[in-house]
């Protein structure tokens, strides 16, 4: 499993590559855990003909501006 993270001004993205043979249930549990603990939401999910899966998660980036 490979994980890559990128950031834009408004969103943070995480790409997860799951090897072939990973069950749908295992992929679902991984994404549910990420959503619950890190506030990630599913943006894209791809299943390739050879069985590999790529999942892209995203979450909004909040910038805090000091007012005082």
C-alpha cells in the first residue's frame, strides 16, 4: 500500500494505492477509518482491470488568521 499526500490552497489530497487482491471490505474499512479520524472524504475511486485500486481522499484546509 502506497500513500501520497499533496496540498493546494483550499484542499489537501491523499492518494492511496491498494494492491490487487485487496477486498472491497478491506478498502471500505480503510476509507471509513480515514474519514472518521482525519475528516477525509472520498473524491475518486478507481479499480483497474488487473485488480489494483487507487483511492483519492480530500479534506478542506482551514487557514487561521490572527486577529490581535
